[in-house]
């Protein structure tokens, strides 16, 4: 599992205050886990990381490999048909035909922690990127980092609101 730690003093202070007040923060951690999972899933539609930076576009080779999976994408001469052009133009980074990474974001909440991640084997490569051949023959080309896990500024505000809601009498 990939670990991403929050080193935000205000968020940590709020969470520590909640621990002192409640002892068992499981309900708050559950809410935070749901928030972060929904936020990560939304990033696939938006194509941006937690820092708001747009993901790098797919390489031409990736787009052609994707298009070639579908019959009717190429003409007899090898060029792209209208269907192929439409598929190529609509291909988003990290979104394939199964969308499995974007639908397999899970979290685990405990008394004083929440962990979020994906069971997909390639999740870490998508999060952090990889150089061609970094894992032997794979990947077949450089893959830029496209972070989908993490805490955005909006998430940070929502986490503070969740914690504050549990701290109120």
C-alpha cells in the first residue's frame, strides 16, 4: 500500500484535539475516508492531481495502442477512421476501457487513522510515474506521474470541517 502522510500542523492539531475529546475517532475517520475516496475518484474525471495540476496527456503511442483495441478504428490503408479519430480524441489519461483504477479506490478507517489506496497492481506507477524498463521489460515507455491520491486544498478544508463538526458539543 502507498502511504501518504499529512504534515499539515492545523489539520494534525484538530485531529489531536478530537482524539483528546472523543478517544475514538472512528466516525470522523470514516467520514474523512469517504471524502478522500470520492475526491480521488473525481480526479479521474477532472484529470488533475491533488495539487490542482493537470495530468500529462497520453503519448501518441498510448493513444494508438488504445484505439487499435477496437475494430473499425483503422482503415484498410492503416489510417484512422472517423470512429478511430473520435476514440483517439476522447482518450483521457488513466481512463481505459475498464476504468478499473478509477473505480477501485478504497479506504480503511480506524480509531485514529484513515488509509486510502487502490488494490490495482499498477496504482503506484500511475501515482508516482515510472521510467521505461524500470521493472525489467515494463513499462514499455516512460510513464509520467499522475497523482490521484492525496489531499487537495478543498479536501483540507473539508477535513477541518468534519473534525470541527465532531468536536462541537
